[in-house]
């Protein structure tokens, strides 16, 4: 793929650099049926050298918002543009106050690496809250967690409001729930500047951990804020032998992001490589749960998390 030409550090030059980067490197223009030529033409008419730095930044951030992609950001020394409607337009289906109540994690929950865990439902179910795939954990951490839950009927992994992090950590967490290496998805890469210039699909495999394998029911809790690496984790867990996904549709974020620099030093991050599920379908718009449920206001008033309680029932079902 040819690199874009060197452009001047002017508003017009920076606009053209940004327009070209998205036109040649962003991976979802055709999939999302986005007419980037038309969009950029509208915004080009609003660019002038009289625009202040802040006004120009806001205009470019607004243009990037047309992609409707939480992985697309414009970074400067004074701000970061972002698109939030992928989750703000949906119910939260999560309350930290609820999960920190005595009914669930309480005050005395245990912490192993990035995993917060406790026994719930009269000690019959293990519960893990994992808030970010940027928070690492080790095999030793997981060994202690599994030992602590050895008498439980099943395990809940709550990744609601987990906005993502490292894909390697997503793979690591999923590996504890597989008994053999499994093709859980695919990825492709841009091979040229055309909107549909992609490589053949490459398999994404989830390994089975050699010594730590949870072989009882595991329920993964999701909501719209389950994004990016969390979306990847949920996609993997869809094929885990004893796993069920409960909650709301994930937020998506199926494109592997890369960054490029504009002449003025601003960075643009964008989805560069699309990821697919095991059926070779895009995961950009999110993954449906196996069991759909939402937090009911009547439950929340009583200190009950409807989605956690649904997961407990799934685990205890004959």
C-alpha cells in the first residue's frame, strides 16, 4: 500500500492527510456503506486557514464521527475526539453500586491481578468481575481463583462495562475454558488503497490451557460497554464448551486499530483490520447474547442485579 504524499502543515494540508488516511486505510467503508467522498466533500467546504486550532480540531472530529466507530479517535495535545453513541444510545445494564453490594462482591471480595472475585448465591456460584483487559493477571492468579471456586456449581465472568484492552489477555482468559485449540474467528488485512482491498481471511485460534481448564458451567455477562478486546473475548467464549452469554448485545469494536500522524503532529487512530466470528461474519456491530436480559428497575431498587440473578438461574438449571 502506497503511503500518502507529504502534505503541508496547513488546515487544508492536514484535512487532506486525514481524508486520505481514512480513504485508503480504514477497513469498514464498504461494509458500513459509507460514501467517504461525499462526506469529505461536505467537510472540505468548511475548511479555511482562518479556523482556529480548536475549531479545526472539532470539525475534523465531527467528520470522523460520521464513521460511527468507537475505535476512531483524533489525538492532539489538548483533546481527543471520540464517538460514544455506540453505547450511550442503549440502556446501561450495569451498576457498580449493585455489584459492590453485600449480595455480590461486598466489601471483602478478593483480588487476584485484575480479577475481583467472591462466592455468591450462598457460596454455590463463583463470581468474577473483570473491568479491563488492560489489567493483567497470571496463571497463578487464576489457579487460586479456580481453587477458591472448586465447590461451586459454576462460574460467572462479568465483563459488563469492560471497554477492552489487550487482545492477548482476551485470548489468555478464554483459554481456561477450552479443552482443545479451536478456531473462534478470522481476521483480514488491507492489501491496497481500495476500499475492498483485503487479504484472504486468516484463522484466529483460541488455545486450550495446558493445566488450567474450568469444565463446569461458565456464564459471561455482557452489555453495550463490552467493547473491543472484550468483544473479542465474548466472540471466543461463544464456542467454549460450557459457556453461555447472558445480558445485552456487546458494543462491538471488531476492527483492529492502527494510528497515523498528520503533518501537524496530531494522531488519528482508526480500524484497520476487520475481525469476524467463526461463521465469517463481522463483529464490528456487536455480538448477541445467548440469553437476553436487562436490569429491571424494580430489582435495582431492591439491590438486585437482574442479569446476575439470571446467570445464577442458568448455572443452577438442571
